[in-house]
C-alpha cells in the first residue's frame, strides 16, 4: 500500500499539571510530550497500520530525538525529517483555565520547524505518496507555503489525492497572501476537514450550507466537519451523515482534530465507506480527548473497536 504523507512542525509540548495553574509562577509540569499537529496526524495514521511518512525539521537535541524515536516506534517513516544543526526543536507550553479552555505559549516560528526548505520536497521523497495531508497550522512562513505547494503539485501530478485541515490562526487570515495560499491549497483539495467555525472562513457565504456548496463547486469531493463535543458531519455530493460525539471523560482536548482527520483519511484509503470511516474518526477523536498529552491519545483499530463496541453511536 502506498503511503499517506504530511509535512510540518514537529515539537514538544509541556503542560501545566493543574487547572487554573499559570506560568507566571513555578508549578508542577507534565511532559515533554511528542507533538505538532502534522506529527500527531501522521502518528495516528501509522497506529492504524497504514504506511505513513512526514517531512519536517527538528533540532539535534533531546526534544527532536524524543519525537523521532516516538514516531519511529509507532511505525512512521522518519527518513524525510532533517536534523538541523544549530536550530532548536520547537515547543508549546499549555495551561488550562478552570473552564477547560487552553492557553498556549508557542516557540515555533524561530525553531527548527521554520528551517523547512522547498529543497526538502522533491519527486524522490514523495515517490511512494498516494495521499498528502496539509495542516493549516504549518503554513507560518512563505518558504513553507512554497514547499507545501510544491508537494501538492508533485503528488497531484503522480495521481495522488490531497486533504486539508485549515486549522489556521485568525490573525493569519488577515494577511492577503495567506488567504491566497489557502485558496490555492483548497483548489487542489479532495477531502476538506474544517472545524465547525472554519467552514465559512474560506468561503464568501456566511452560513454553513452556502459555504459547503461553494467548496464543492471548487472541486472538493468530501467535507468532514469536526464539531468537538457536538460530534461531526460528513458531506459529499449526494450524502450527509451526522454523528453525536461518544461520551468520554475529557482529560485533554489537544490532538483530537488531528487523530480524527488521520483516522478518516486512513479508513477511506483502506476502502471503508464514508459512514464506517466517520464512526472510526469520531471514536479516534474521543480517545484523543480522553488521554492526557497531545500524541498520547493516538489509537489502533483494537482500541477504536473496543470503544465502539461499548458505546452505541447515534446517527442524528
Ligand atoms: P484541535 O485543533 O484542538 O485538535 P479540532 O477543532 O480540529 O480541534 P475537535 O472538533 O475539537 O477538533 O475534535 C475532533 C473530533 O474529536 C470531534 O469531531 C469529535 O468527533 C471528537 N471529540 C472532540 N471533543 C470531544 C469530546 N469532548 N467528547 C467526545 N468526542 C470529542
């Protein structure tokens, strides 16, 4: 089976142990955990037994090797991760408010992840890639955007497919070149995976149904909307499916969207129907939020089947 590939930030996450704890004072911390949206995504693909590879950069430091070791252990091909001398692996520090909302301090734009070069992307690196996934969070420099466009063009030219999770910070949408880049990526996208509030971000229409019609008109074939604790929805030209979220105790929401998207894509590539893929993706999102740590909630089919066997899943 040919692989699913992605490209982008690989970092560590360090979490405050207690709700309400701030970083203005010392306190108990958990981590470092392997992290980065594309890294979590690709780890989940590999956990499902699908060939998986990531293009990225880490520093030659413990944080970088922690990630490489973890991804390798879970079956990800890490040969396209460059270990950059003189650059430090990125990090994210997370605190949790009493409400459960998260605040992040990111050190990514000056990290090894920012050293990603368009030269790292070529036909040889992508030769086994049947599907390429783009994370909007990775598009934080124009050099990376160029690398991403190059990857998409190569994969499309060799007959592959593309998925896109916009996951873009709001302030980036105000930059005209960024909006252009996102529109460009959407033109090549086969499967679009926005969160609920992101559906209208790249469309003219202000309502979800109108935005979905517009996105289909641009050539996207499947749209999967992630709705957090409200579940998820699937749209194609002739089908709509809505699923409630599975009831789980939430330990840490980070990574749910990445595990969800990875599972949907891997299941579709393995020949599962849209409904089967959505059920598995919904279960993967639920298992991700039930585990503390961004990549600690990735799961194989055994874990997903066990959760689905316990929980009747409701079609709305
Ligand atoms: P992030 O960018 O933080 O990963 P996201 O917006 O991309 O988040 P979410 O919608 O938060 O993704 O989560 C993805 C999926 O995970 C949801 O569609 C749902 O299937 C599952 N999920 C998320 N939160 C919960 C929850 N509290 N309980 C059960 N399932 C959940």
